[in-house]
C-alpha cells in the first residue's frame, strides 16, 4: 500500500509539472495565469497529501539535506518575512490574481523544488516527466503552427483570440519553452541509445521548436542556443579523440550523426537571428501577422528603483508583489515624456533582479546563492556521480541544463507562471537525479527503530495534510471571488438594475477582502452621482444622491482601508467628494483635496492627481487654484492633453479666449513638436469662431501625431463648419477606425451623408472619442507596445523590426 501511495504521489507531481504548459481552467472570467496556477496547486497538493499518507503507511521518513535545498528554504523564509513586514500583507501574499511576484506563488515553486527527493530513484516517473514534457511541447507547437496557417480564430475557444496569445501564458514564454526543448533534445540525442521512433519524435519536436522560435524571435534565447549548440557540435566532433578512437561519422552511429546535424542547424539558425534578427524577424512577423513587442523596465531603470528602495528598505525590500508601488514612487520623471507615462510595471527587468527591490539585499543574496549552488552542484555531480546508468546520467544532465537555462533566463526576463513552474520542476528532477547518483549523508527515521517517532511522524503528516487542505480552501475562496466579480461586470446588460450588480460585487468582497472590488462599487456610485447632479433636483433625486454618496464613500473607505498604498482608491474617494462639492456639500472640497494629496504621495509623478484636484477646485469656484493645479499637471507632463483642454475650457468659460490664444501660440513657438499644444490652440481658435486657424492648428497636431483621435475629431467638426464635407467625412472615418463602434462618430457620418453638414456643437463633444494607446498590459502583467520604446528606461524583449523603429522615429506621443 505504501508503494502504491508513493507511486500516486510521484506521478501526480510529474504529470502536473510536465503538463503545466497545457493545463488551465477554461474561463474568460479568470486570468489565464491564475487558472493555470490553480490547477498546478491542486496537483502539487495531491502529491503532498499522498506522500504524507505513504510515509504514515511505511512508518519511515528519510531526510537528506543539501546546500541547494537549504538555499531554497532560505529564499522562502526571507520572502515570507519580507511579506509580513511589507505593510500590505494581502497584496504581498496573494495579490489580486496569485501572480508570479506574490509570496504564495514563490512558496508553490519552493515546495515543488523541495519535492525533488520524492522522485529519488523513481526512474519510471522521471522518464515520464520528459515524455510528457515532450508531448506538451509538440502539442503546443502544433497548435501555434496551425494557427499561423488558419488564422487566430482557429481553435481560439474565446480565450486565445489574438495571434500572439498562447495557452502557455505569454508569447515570449514560448521561446523559453522551445529553447528548453532544443537543449534537452541535444542532450538526449547525445546521451541516450534512442530507438528510431524516439529520434523521429525528437526531430519533429526540434523542427517545431525552431519554427516557433523564429516567429517569436527572442534574441537572448537565440544567443544561448547558439553558444550551447556550438559546444555540443564541438563535443560531438571531437569526443572520439578522448576515447582513443578515430573521428568517423560512419563509425559514430546514427545518434552521433543526428547530434551533429541538429547542433549544426541550431547553431546556423541561431547565428542568423542573432546577427540579423530584426530584419529576418520583421519579415517573418509581417508574413505571419504576429507582430509583438514586449517591453519591460531596462536594467538602468530597475537599478534606479533599487537604489531608491535601498535607502529606505535595504534588508527586506518593499515586499513581494510590491514592485509596482516602488515603481510609482521612484520612477524616472523622464518617463512622463514617453508613451509609458501611465504604465505601471509589475516587475523590473527580470524576475530575479526584481527580488533586489521586493525582498531587499537579504532576499537577493539568497537567490544568488541558489543560482551559484545550482551551477556548482551540477559540475560536482558530473565529476562525482558513481552511477553508470545512462538513463540517470541523461536525467541528471538534461534536468540541470533545463533548470540552469530557465532560471538563467529569469535573471533577464519575467517568465509566466507555467514557465517558472517548469523551472522549478526541472530543478526538482535534477535534485532527484543528484541524490540518486551522488552519495551523501542521509537521515532515516523509522517507527520500527524508535516507537516514539510514530507520534512525530503522525504529527508531521497531519500538519502537511491539513495545511495543504487549508491552502486549497483559502485559495479556492480567493479564486471564486475573482470569478464572481469578473462575471458580474462582464454579464451586465442594458436595463439591468445597478443594485443587483452592486450586491453581486459585494458578495465577492465578502469572500475576499479585495480593495479592487470595493473600489468598483465606489466607481458605480460615482457614476450615479454624476448622473444625479446633472439632472433636475427633486426630493427623490436628493434622497438618491445622499444614498449614493454615503454608499460610495463607505466603499471607497473600505478600499483605502484594505490597501492604503493604492492611489486609485484615493482618487475614487476624492472624485466622490469632488462631485459632492458641486452639489454644495459642506466640507466636501477639503476632503477631496486631502484624498488627492494622499494619492499623490503614492504616485507623485502622475499628472492625473493634479488634474483631478483642478477639477474639484473648479467645482468649488476656486478658479485660481484650478489653474494652478492644472499647470502643475502640465509641468509634470507638458503634452498632457486632458490638462491642456481643461485650461482651454476655463479660458473659454471666462471669456478670455483672445488672451488664451496669444499665450498658447507663444507656448507653441517654444514647443513646436508638441501636438497637444497645437490641439489646445485649435480648440481655442474654434471657440473664438476662427475656423480657418483652428483647422490649421488641428492639421499641425495631426501631422505630428497621425493617430491623435481628438484632433481629427475636432478637425472634422471644423471642416464641416467650413463646408468641407468630404474632408470632414475622411477625418471621421479615420476616427472611427481608431474608435471602433463609437456611436457618436457613426451618427455624425450618417448626418454628413444625408445632410452634408454637422449640427453638433463643439462644447458638447468633449471626451467624445478616446485616444488609442500604443501600450497595453495583459492580465498577467506583461506590457506590450506597437512601436519601439523611445526611451532608454524601457527595453524590448523581442527584436524590433526596422518598420517599428521607423514608426517610433516619425511619431510623437500625445497622451
């Protein structure tokens, strides 16, 4: 029975890790990374439970300590201490979606690594790990190759709707996965006596890997593959010299020939992409319609944040999953002049380099120790291994190569959850092979030798089982709350009662005290306040206003209480008081000021905080303060369109249009390449009835920023006033391309087609369209852009095509 329980345990662990690239819970309401992590957590939990039962049944427990496993324990302990002292324990432990930066995920990876001794001597289980890993890679490779031929809609399942979405998690993670496939394949062909079928499978996997790698085009992966393939090629060509044989392909066997061919092909392809990756990669991206540029903070920006954090939290850092807080506080002000001004990165340049910021010097040192010990014990194992079993030697080398490669890439990149689980899995398999092949001191405790040990064994097993079940229960509650929250918002239909939606969100909040849920409730109450304050005042609307205001403030207060370091919570609270200021609520303006000031302490470089304060001041009829705050926002970001438009509206309302035009024209002469200033000038000309100059200003703004939606929208209105209906139609058609489905734009196009003119007044068109953002953030926190970064503070992961570089060179950010 004990053997059966142990077999179930080892296979549960192996199957879960090896199939991690494919496993997930299909739901559009949960981020893919969280759904994958949840499945992996269940699999690892089952492995731990059955292992505990096996120990109870056998009555024995063996422990072999090593410096490598001790370093993993040190990482877990230091990270836990950092989380507990972070001041925001909920975010540090689990966050909103069990992200890779959280303590919970790190502990999961640590448990997987420390489960390595469970696989000691389990040759069948570890071989199945590699077989299932190969199956995962081939299945995933075929899936993506088929989508290249049949389009992104093929087998999308409503989850993978873009060409660059993947069941693995991230587009660039495919490069890490298939880079590992090639490394393991080269080791297998070199080390194992393979059957013909095995060679065919490895060849197919290698070809698929090269195809996917060519499409993804992760330069650092190509560089590593080039170096390793060259080493393998040199070894394959010269190994007979060290055994006294002659170099002869005919005498080396088909395995040696295949090894030479594969390593040669990998080296040539890698060299091609390293030397001319942007050109070749750009051609392939255009051919396959898979243009994708992932970006992250550069090393310069990451270490800049680290220097600031070290001055305040040198030992344990700001806490796991808290990089985003440090980014807001300490990022370089120069970023406000780029498209990344409002992008909140969740990690730095790499997964491990981020640990210097989140877990401090102590945490970073433990990670460095882990990497050095991983590399060092590998070389030690190659020398001291006393087993002549070729299978175990293959397991040792291939698992070590896979672990070193994946953890090494984690220094310069932030992998997805599945990739980090694979890295942990390869490390666990390596530890199992190391303990199998390298002799070492082992402690065995048995109830047959010491009856009192039985109580200890029962206690340890019960602690493991109950803590595992408790973890599953707590995480399940968290998962269910997020599912219900996202479903509630996604399934809202026109005509639904707001009260029903708020009740559903409140139930999610009761399951997990997430500040995001409370903030969403406050946001809906804010929307209701805006509608009520703009309408006719009656006893009924006054009562509704009071109720919405009270509910909104309570919800926003719950959000700020749950996470006082999240600036959005304070912004929503401030906006609630700002609307109440407009309604004449006593003391509301002062509370709005306080809330926006608090938001600014946690996000000091965000001009939105100053603009929100300016709007509150205007509602309080303090126009001098409103102008001052708006100018402070513009000082933070000179091309901040919303603040410039706000100032223009103040000038228009005050009747100071002529003076405002003169001031703005003077600024334009000093900032000729600022499209936002030209847009502001156009709005002022239009308000003054000077349609000709307004058109020129909007045209100049568009020349500097071709996708400036609001400039094109106002230009269309101006053209309509000038009788240029065809030109107005052209502009609105482009605006509709940038804002698909916008009902106002569709209506104006229909009006132009039927009447040849537009009756909409410009003062009623504010915020009619939104600006297209070149930067997008995925559910897992990966940041991508449509153009090459225009700052050294942000670096790309993929090789950037010449076309993307030209786009950056000829465009100017206007948001």
